[in-house]
C-alpha cells in the first residue's frame, strides 16, 4: 500500500495544475496499482476440485481452469452486497492483485432471453444495490463488468422499459465514479452476433458510456477474439463518427478457443481461450464466464441451471471435444 501511495502522490504532483484541480474519477490505472490478476480462491471450479480430489478429471480442471484468474459474479445470491464486494476487493488488495467483478442484478434481467431471468425487485432497488456494490469496493483497485446482456436484450422491451434500463445503467456509472475511483468499469456491449455496430454504439452512448472506462464484449459467448476485436473497433468507429469519442474494450475469452458454432447455450465442442491477460487485441482479454459453468437448461447442460458447474463440460472444454 505504501508503494501505491508513493506512486499516486508522485503522479499527482507531476500533473499540470489544470488537471490537478479537475475531477479525479477514474484517473488511476488499476493495472498499475496491482501486480497481476486475482485468482478467485472460491470459484466453482476451485470448489469442485477441492471436493473431488480423487476424480480423474480434477488435475486437468485444476491446472487449466481453476488456477486461471476469472471474474466473480455478484447478484441477489451475494447477500449484503457492499460487504461482499468489499471482502472480495479487500482479499485481492491484500495480495496486491487486481480482481474482476461482474455486477449482474439489473431489474428485469434477461427479460427477453429468460435463461437467467431475475435481478433486483425494482429500478429503485437496483439503484440502492449498485450504490452499495460500488461503495464496497471503495478506493481499492478493481475491474467491473457492468450488467452483461443488458444492452443486447432489447428485442421484446417497450421504449419505456428501455429508457428505464438506460437510466439504471447511467446511475450505476455515476455511483462508481463517485465511490470507486480506482475501478475501471466496462459497460457490457453484447457480442458480434447480437446487434450491428451502429446500433450498439447508440445503445452504449444512451446508457452513459461516456462515464465508463470502456465496454465489454462476448460475455459468456464463444466468438473468437479476432471477431470481437473487429466488432469492438467497428463500434468505436461509430462512436467516433456520431459522438466524437472512442473507448477501450475487453473481451471474454474464457470459452472462445475455437469460436462459435452458432449456438450460445451450452454448445458442444467448444474450447477454452486465451487466459486472462493485458492486451491481445483489446485492452484486456478476461475470463469472465467460468468454463464448465452452465448457461442454463440447454445443450450439453440439459437438466442443469445457469451457473451450475458441470465437470464433464469443463473437462471437454479444455481439450475441445
């Protein structure tokens, strides 16, 4: 912590006066305040390996999945959300590592898809929840992916519902800017197969992207990194042309090792992708979805519920069969 404080003080003192007196929200780069990414010690893969040491699949799952830095998802199951995010960010901070958190509790979540339906009980309840989420992280370095699918899931919504969702996301970004100055927030932008770049650029902008550090792509999906990079660049071209700015983006590479076969819900034959890292065609390549966690009662996960860890699916995903 002392090293970080000295670095921040030196950087602050070096700023021109005009910047020094400007609002400081998100001025700090959390990747430079930490030494690598945090490995969740309580991920579903870690728990399965610990509970099944004699299983022949355990060594491969432990080495190839459980030991890789992955995001932790937070929602209604997380209990007191400020306590939960504070504990997680604090544990990472104690190890000088950068945690990746996913906020997944927006009102009317997965309204059109249905497989992961749920979320906060109302827009006002969400506003309270996300404010506590940000407050729990506070000044600790972190990366947050904000509400996967929320901007792609417009197909069956009314204009009033869309406006309400946009307001919730804008409010969430305001809370992070106020309460979590060392957190980079990426507003989720779906995937290359969901909405045209011009459409997604408009949705991002209307939901407050200018307040965010960037946007995220391919969460829980399978499109290749190259496909996502091309899409992210196209979205940025639209943002630049329409609104005069661009943003960095991150890609979920957890299950995109051999691309998409056109299915999104537990397709067979998929493979793990590039492990979490900086760069790689985007600002970061991140494992957001845990390989082996079900997308819902579908595909090779028939009979499972969304988020349930399926060891056989995880094992096959390591080898791509």
